[in-house]
C-alpha cells in the first residue's frame, strides 16, 4: 500500500477524537499541526495511524506513521533523513530528540535551537499484522 497517498492533514483537523491525542494529551496547538502538516487516517477496523511528513525543502520525502500504541513505520522505498531538518540551515547548534512530538514540543516552547529526530533503523520496518 502506498501510505504517502493516505497522509492527509485535513483528516486530523476534522476529527476531534484523533485531534485530542495531540492537542490535549501532547499539548501541540492546532497551528503547529497545520504548519508541520501532521495528519492521520484510520484503516477500516484498525487503529488510528498518525502521520509525520519528513520534508526535503518543500517536498515530502517520506512520512513516519505512528499509532497511539507506538507502532511505527515509514513508507518503503523513500528517502530517510532527520525530521525537521529544514530548520538546520544557518545554525551551528542542534537539539537531537527522540521522536517527532519532541521536536514539535521544542518548536512550541520557542527554543532558539532547532530540534531534529534521530531515526532508528527499527523504525524503517513496517510492523507485520499477524
């Protein structure tokens, strides 16, 4: 399945139940969700999958997908690099964080240091559905 086609920021914004996990529990404002184009979708009879696009300039180079139960995977065959890497130009200091939500939190807190994620090899693999 081409998950890149499923990534839709508007779907998250239109669904209060899915939005609550990020806005209320993770304290990420709607403006930040829009800016970073965080999305979600829910396959039929399956759990919600949140999407975090990885940009290369203005293009989406890959998307990390994550469930509330912390199952994570990327779209196969796409580029892999740091989340939020577009903020690195012209800086000499970087904050490395564990996951995308941490990078968004650093943005919300208006830290003067850009935050990027460290991608783990295990995250490249799509979980099997036994």
